[in-house]
C-alpha cells in the first residue's frame, strides 16, 4: 500500500514538473512577444533617413587633367537611383552626342559617346538626379569636372533672368553661351555652355574658358537647345560679353514675342441648333458700374445694325448716353454707358439686329432686365508710392490669377480711385515706354528689349464699403 502511494506521488511530481516547465515557457513567450507589441516608442527601423548618399570614390577622380578615357564610375556609400535625369543632365561644352548615364546598386556609370576636344575643360552636371534608394534623398547639385589639357578652366559668370511681363522668375529657363557671335547662331546651333535658373532667377556658369560670348535665355520645351519658335520664352543680352576674372553680372528680361493661340475645337452643330444664342456679362441680374455690358456670340455676326439694340429705363425710354458697338472679331457686342448706381435698366435686342455667318438670326426679340450695383458694393482705394521716379512711364496693374484685370497710368506719387471692385489683388508696375497702356514684348530681329514689369511683393486686400489706403515702397 505504501509503495503504491509513493509511486502515485512520484508520477504526480513528474507531471507537475512538466506542466510547470510548459507554463513557464508559455509565460516567457508572452512576455517577449506581448511586450514588444504593446510597447509605445520609436517604431522598428529607427528615425526616417534624411541623409543624402555620400560619394566614396570617383574613377577617374573629379578634377582630373589629361583625361583620356570615356568612362567615369562614381561609388556611393548606399544603394542609389537616378531620377529625372533628363531634367538635370547638362554637359559643357555641349557634345553632339550626350553621354549615357546609368546606375547599379551603389554606383553611377557615365559613358562618354562623343569625341573629346583637346585642351578643353568639361563639366558634367547631374543636378539632383542621384538619390538614395529608400527615401530619395538627393546628392545635391553634383558636377563632375575634368580636362583634356594641362589645367581646369576656373572662370565664372553669373546673372539673373526674370519674365519681363510679370517681373517674376521662371525656374524652367536655361541660359546659353555662344562662342559663335553671329546673330543667327541661336537659331541654327546648340550653345557651348548651358546653365539653369534657380527659384530666384539666378544662374551661374563655372569652369568657363576665357573668350567673348553671346548670352541668351530660353524656355526649351522642345529640348533642341535652339530658339525656333516666337512663342518660346526668350531673352537676349544687348551685346556680347567678354569672360574674365572681373566680369559684371548681367540681368536678362525674358518674353514671348508671340502669344500661343487658343486650341481650336471643332464645333459640331445639329439640325436642332437653328438659332442664334449669346451670353451676357450680367451676373445674377446685376451689372458692374465700372464695365461695359457685353453680349458674346459663339459665331461671328454679319449685317450688324447697332440701332436695333437699345438701352432703356424701366419705362422703355432710351438712355441717350449709351453707345452700342461690335468688336473686331464680330463675336462681341459692347454696350458702353455711364451707369447710375442701384438703377433698373432694360436692354432691347430686336431679332433682326444681325445674323451669324450661316444666316441664322434670333428666333424672337429679346428684353434683358438688370440692375446696376450700388456704390457701397465697392471700396475706395488710395496708394502712396515711394521711389516712383525710378520709372519713366509707370502704369499700375491689378492682377488676379496672373491676369491683368485693370491698369492705370500713374502721374504722381499718390493714386486713388473712389469706386473699385473688392477682392484680393497682386500689384505690378509696368514701365510703359511707348505709353500705349499695355505690356509690349521684345523683338530679337530688331534688337528691341521688352518693356519691363516690376512685381510688388505686397498683396492688396480691398474691402467693400471701406476706405482702403496703402503705402508701397518700390
């Protein structure tokens, strides 16, 4: 009996020991996995990588003279990639065939595919195209320089380019240097040196050879590195520059000689559209006090008779001061009048006032009812200028969404207007050299520079029924 009792307890002890060990193992696993899941702190992997790749080696070394090879290998400290290479890659002097640039793991390989000129300094600009693989941190503004001669050219030249029409920079512009001083070179051949414009409009050439150059800027959307379209944004220096140690920076003013025309869309008419329609400038039954009333037609009109469009009061008495005209496109009828505030008007349009070029007329005579705005829907404005004398013929421009909404010649240091539409405006000063009230582009054939516009950094918030006054230092 006693032996059986001892045997029973021995088996119990063994089983309990095994269960205890299993339980302890389970608790240990939970303590490891559970605590790591519930732990609050930095996620696995550590902080975000913000460090750009580090160049460990270049073969041949950057700055090599007596360069004779056609292959350059750059080795970095981490895996890299190339992004937007076509936007960054520039080679000076400009080769006939651009080099092939490729990457693999931690290396970038540049294969030269054009014959190198003797005793020449070359500058391969890769910009920010080299980036690390995980976070795209760029190896910024990288240039690889070598010379086939005894030394590296060290002359520099810098300047600034702004858009003449807006007074603002454009980072998509390129600046060109030509050794060929013939006026037609910019049309026929690629430049020797190319530089990019930064966000301030500044550019800088490095490692230049001494000499005399023509300077141009271009928005090169075609990638041809030539000025071949008058709608391209373009700039030119008045005279050639001589590159030396004490060269003065230059300012260029870019312009498009011709505007890009609107894309034509084919207008398909069905047989059910046998009527003449128009849209008016009246918004929500209200006419602006400061603008003419316009009727805009989709097709050009013919046989226009201005006497069959009448502006009247509510009793249909004609307004004597009103004048009805049609614009040069024959698509817009303009009703000019000195509008009285908060007054009801009628515009009578007889059905046979005109037809479109297909002979289609209005189906019936129309009566357009509207009311003019009241004066308290406008604000008064007064601007006091300082340093206005830096402009010969200043014109104040009010800008909304980069379009000139209205402009006024400035004849004194203080300008004011009693009624002005409320809103948010950008301001510019046009130096209107021919005094025609609008900005005029340049012309390279005539060596005529564009008129220049000064962009005012202060924005104007004009409130309705309020006396708005600003001091502007130019």
